[in-house]
C-alpha cells in the first residue's frame, strides 16, 4: 500500500492542529501560588491551606488561639465595603465574625475568609478587600 504525499501532509496538518487547539484549552498553573497548596495538617484532618500565598487555618483549636494570645491583639470592625490594600508588614488576623472576599493583585480568581478563620497575609502583598458581611477581627502586625 502506497501513501500519497498530499494525504500524509494533510494528516500531519490535522494532527498538529489538534495539538495546538488542545493546548489552548488546557491551562497549567504558572506558579505554585496560583493553586491551593494542601499541607500535611490538612491531610491529617485539620483544615489548613495556602491560597495565592495567603495561609488560612479554618477553625483552629482554642489552644492555638490561646498560644498566640489572639485576644490581646488589636481589634478592627468594618461594614460592607470594597477597598484596595497593601500589607506593609506580615499580618496575622483572626476573624471573629463576617465574611470577606479577597482578590490578590496579579492573580486570577479570589477566595473568601470568614468568622473562625486564622489568616496570615505576607508583607508587601497587594489585595482588594471586599467585606461581604460586617466583619470583626483581631489582628497582629509582625515587627
């Protein structure tokens, strides 16, 4: 059986086109911060993870909050609003109530944090902070 050159070329063209189209629709993360990082604690049942470089501990045990002396930290409350924010120092916060949508500059997508979450934002991070439900938090700035 003899295969003609035009048939072979057209078959290769179809194959190449399929590969190009498939690569357009398959998106791989450009950095580890773009995807959620699951920690060993989360695999063991605790709910601790990192998203876009922000560490989130969902409902940490009271013993951890006591160890950090969260109840001695400064307190802040805010009503629904949307503001840009740059962290001038690493900030650890414990949300007592409410819900906030966080969008990190330079990243696609957002995530929500709320009452019961212990969250660490790194120094220099730029975000948009959108309070969805009135929020009250304790916060601590690293020196």
